[in-house]
């Protein structure tokens, strides 16, 4: 596949995207069109893998594993750096392609593509050395980390390349090989990256296949895949877990969230309104860790609401390819209809809408920035993960009450606390049931920072050495001299 070195804002030429299986470019008679969510126009076609093609990809990964597992750290490090270079060489084209298929404006695309390069280079520096846990003259006991085998990676449509890299980098670094499947809504950047990767990796080490949800299901059932690394919704995560039981696959599941932000009464509302806004609306709120419920203390509630509405009015929602655009459309029709349905429910329930509400009839999956004034705790816009630009702002009176309400959800992905008193904020943070709690900041991630959900937001960890270890089996070797 050749993506022209696109200049920002010019359309990507319709082109033929292909899968990468055993180092080769593989197409299929069965194809689907990827759609630009800002215009509803087709961008390019991509192949739908058959079951046989998946088998070929898994077989290629299985064969490649026998030699990749024997490579030393330096070889793997070089490979990951090579992958980073492939993205960097095509940086502008990746930005344009990502915005065209996903919808996010340039700043968001830079965060994702730049992040993908950074993650590859940083994970390349990680390793899990053997640990001598006992050496007492009689017994020597060593714990070591061995690769699992073929990893199946399954990704969603909100951060298609970055979330793929979060899986590829540690999987390969630990000595595994991989079959990766992007979301059918955003397959293009990942397919193209798969092709570029073949220039730096031995055949079969990274195979990229595209297709619908049935392809994901086949992967989770496949007897030669040893682990599934999945990012997506909680409902699908449960299905993945069920079918992975067939051969006791290892699992990392990064799932949905309904993240609370808690604003304590000691903040300056006007100073933090901008941060609170982006905490919720970044990537048009198609962010697993977007603030989805904003709890504000009653003494400053009116000022926070006023400052947020004022800031939100100035934010430009438009086609991400336009330089002035700050927020793009939702990524697909299914999600657009889901969010419209939530908005309709709020209208029927008579919620006080401070800003936004029903979308206009413009082309593209655009939903206006919507702020809802103190809806009841059991309303759908509070309980459900909207995954779209709808934020309920909720009033609270005391800390015990807000902790109880913030924790009153099946999810436990992340949360944030905003306060001038960091110690007090830390006390609240410790009481929240969430995998990550940010204080006076949000959405800070790192290759060295463990990330994972509590409760039904997932299981396992991505990033950090804990994340790397999830791509390994632990092996204990105990030895002592032979009795003479
Ligand atoms: P989704 O669950 O619908 O799809 C995710 C992936 O799973 C896609 O590639 C899809 O084709 C595949 N899939 C669908 N059915 C499958 C099955 N039965 N077996 C195997 N694979 C299957 O999720 P989505 O709509 O693409 O993404 C949005 C969701 O992802 C939101 O809930 C969001 O919170 C979550 N998410 C979580 C994180 C995180 O790190 N926790 C990050 C991003 C998104």
C-alpha cells in the first residue's frame, strides 16, 4: 500500500489496503469500505479475512515464534526502534490518515501518532531480568520470564494505532509473535503500519488481519493463540473471556469506564474550567478515561457551571481536517445513534440542558457539546458510558456522600480529584474504586506507569514492567548440586 506523503488537510487518495500475513501483502475478494465520519464519504476499501486466512496468520506467527523467542534483547530492541522509525518517516501521512478515518483533529492525531513512536522507543528499553530468589549454598532458585507464544491483539476505534502499539511493543519485546485485528470502523492506519512493519521484522512476527466482529470471535476461540490482549467494551470483554476459556488463554482486558471527577470546594472555578472541559471532551469523549460524571461541591457549583459553559461555547466542533477544528465527529453511525438516543432520553426526562442537546442535520456524525445540569443519579446519562460529548454535572454536599456516589458503578477505570489541598485530595483518591486516580491533572499515561481497570473495567495491566510481565509465563528453575 502506498499512502502519498499527504499534506495536512488534503484528502488521502482512495487506495487498496491489505493485510500482512507471514511477511506478505494479502488481500481478499471480500472487502468493506472505511468511511470518513466527518463527511460520511468512503475513504478506501479493506479486506475481510476468511477463517482460512486467520489460520494462515496464526500458523505464520507460530512458526516465527520458534526463532523470535530465541532472539536476544538487543535484536528485539532494534526491531521496536525500527517500527518507531517507520511511523516517524511517514508522520504527516499517518496524521492525515488517522484524522480521515477516526475523525480527531490534528492536535489529537499528533498525540496519538507521536505517542505511538514514543511508546515503541520506550518499551524497547524495558526488560525483565531473571531474579535469583534463593541462593543459600544448598538450593539456587531462579524466577525467569518466558514468552507465551502467539498473542492475539484486538483493538477499538477510538485510538486505533496507539492502542495497537500498547500491545505490539510489549508482546514482541517479551519474545512473542502476534496476530493483530483492528476495529472494522478504523482499520486503515493499523493495516498500513502492518505493511511498513514487514520491512523491519522477520516474516510472521507481526501479522495484521482485518475483518468484522466474527474475526475477533474466531481469534478468541483459536487453539494456537496463547493470549488475547483486548481493548474494547465491557460487554465484548465478557464474550472474549468466555471463549478464551477453551484453551485457558491468558487475558488482558482493558474495558469500559464511567469515570467520575470530583471537584472539592477549595478550587478556583475559572482557573480549572478549561482542564475540566478537556477532561471530559477530549477526542469528542470517545475516551475510555474521559470524565463521564462531574461532581462539584454545592458551594461552587454555580460558578463551575458558568465557567464551563463559557469555555465550551468557544470550542470549535468541525471536520478534523480543518485547522480551526478542536473537536471532531463521533467515529461511526452506531455510536452516533447511541448518543442521540441518550440525548433523547434526557429530553423525555426533562433534564435541564445547559448547552447543546439534539444534533443538527448536518452531514457527518457530529453531536454538539452537551452539558446537563444536575440530573438524578439514576438517569441514563449518569449511569451509562455515553462515549460521546454529553456530560452530566452533579451537585454534592460532603466527601463521604461524593465518594459513595462516585463508587456507585459497575466500572472502575479511572477518576480525578481537583483541589488546592493535595493531601486532602489524596485521602479522597485512596477511597475511590478506580485503577488510576489523577489529582489536579488528567490523562497522563506513560510506558512506565501501570494502567488497568478495577471491577468491570477490566483485568490485568498495560504499560510498565507489570504490563510487560503479562506477556510472559513465569518459570521457576530450582537447582542443587548432585549428591555424591
Ligand atoms: P467493541 O467491544 O465493540 O470492539 C472492540 C474490538 O472487539 C473491535 O476490534 C471488535 O471488532 C472486536 N470484537 C467485537 N466482538 C467481538 C467478539 N465477540 N470477540 C472478539 N472480538 C470482538 O468496542 P468499541 O466500540 O470498538 O470501543 C469502545 C469501547 O472500548 C468503550 O467501552 C471504551 O470504554 C472501551 N475502551 C477501553 C479502553 C481501556 O483502555 N480500558 C481504551 C479504549 C476504549
